C-alpha cells in the first residue's frame, strides 16, 4: 500500500476513500440520502455538492465491488502514465460532467436520484484506452479478451442504446458522458495522444512517453 501511495497517491486516496465512505453509508441512511445526486434540487441550485458526493457512495456491495474492481485495474496505471494532477482532473471532471446530462434530463422528476462513481470511472477507462488501445480487456461474463479500443466502441454503442431504451434503473447517461469526458479531457491535456492512438492501431507506434 505504501508503494501505491508513493507512486500513485491520487488513485490510492480515491480508492480507499470511496471504499470507506460507501461502506459507511451502507449503514447510515441519513448520510446515504444526503450524498445522493438529486437532479431536481441541483437544477434549482440546491445540493450542488451532490455532483461530487454521489460518487463517494454506491447502492450495494455488487455496485461497489464492480466499480472498484474496474478502477483498480485502470486508474493506477493511468496515473503513472499521465501524472498526478492530470489524473485528478480526468477523474473529477468525469465525475461532475457525467452527471450534468442527468440533472438536465431529470430536473423536474422529484423522485429521481443517482449515485456511484461510474461516470468518473468511465472517464478513467476511456483515457486509458487512448494510451493503451491494444491492451486486452475481458467483457464479463464472456471469457474472450478483446482489444481495449474495440471494447470502447462497443461500450459507447451499448451506453447510447441503453440510455434511450433501458428501464433497469442504471444511469447509462453517466456512463456515456463520463466516457466522452475522459476522451475530451485527455486530448486537451495531451494533444499528442491522437497521433499516438492512431499509430498504435496501425502498428507504427511505440510506448507513449
């Protein structure tokens, strides 16, 4: 753990803090309610802080484990690649900006709430894909490894479709716009990532940096 703190302090702190706050909120319904994103209130400039705090809690153990599992496998390597403050920017802009479409979409729905770090983690994942497009990823439950860039394409198509047709109480808009935020912020921070990404796909590239 000390090694992680020394080399990737931002990802380490986010990882531990999200685990602690999520587990604590499982047993504190008052805190759970205060931290959830409530678009009706945020749109009316109340509880704006929930754009951030909603990413510190999760609906259940499965939700938490899945998000933290994904975060663990991509966030630490990404921070080591792009730098500490750059990683923090990708994560927190992904967290906030991924929720804004939900705020607009559900601004008049008093009973709608959202929670979880999925938007921020999608931003991290897609930033990672730009740097390592040919890394292989597994899509649960299929035991078939596929390239990261192909996974990204399928993920975007899935999120776009589900955001318009789903009734599963999952905020697919946050996943979609988190991914888009991750791509845009990464390109702004590192414009050379575009030729790197293309070169990697065509076999003309080498390891970035």
